[in-house]
């Protein structure tokens, strides 16, 4: 009885040691992979957040904007301000959820490349429909 119990205990002890060695080997590899994976996305997202900051003031008159083409680089932080010299005009870029009234500013990250229309957002008079332009994110 005692001998049998001792052998059984010894057997389980050996199995347990073998299992611990096997698990620690796998666990070591798993930990290395896990610590590399999170660092990869954080380095790749860093350049997007590190773009330049561009401050652009668009001046509106009856019936045009002083700039019809705004060029920025993808990843830039853009601070847009609308200034009305005469008339009552707004400034909208629907694709970037920008809609400004006179004197207002909007700051956004140009994270989508492409050409996006902007336009006057206030029905300002006869020339309203000609008050358009494009934001070019390259
Ligand atoms: Cu208008």
C-alpha cells in the first residue's frame, strides 16, 4: 500500500515537472511574440500623428473665396479659419465635417487622401453657387 502510493506520487511528480518545463518553453515564446506585436502598431501610427500643422485662413467676399485650392499633406493637422471681408458667407467641407461661420476656426487631421469639394454654406446671394473650391490632401 505504502509502496504503491509512493510510486504513484513519484510518477505524478515527474509528469508535473515535465508539464511545467513544456509549458514554460511555450510560454516564453508566447511572451516574446506578445511583446513585439503591440509595439508594431504604435510605431506605424506615430508618423500619422506627427504631421505638420497648417494654419489656413480663407477670406470670403461677394462672391468668391480668395483661395480655390487648399493643398495639404496627408497626416497634417489643419487649422482652418473663415474671415468674411464683405457679405455673409460660410465655409463647408462636407467630407471632413467642417462648417464655419465668419470668424470661426476648425481643426482636423487630414487623414483621408484625395480631392474634397468645399463651398459656401450660407445662401449669400446671386453668386453663392460659384463660391466653391477644393481641398487637396496628397
Ligand atoms: Cu453663399
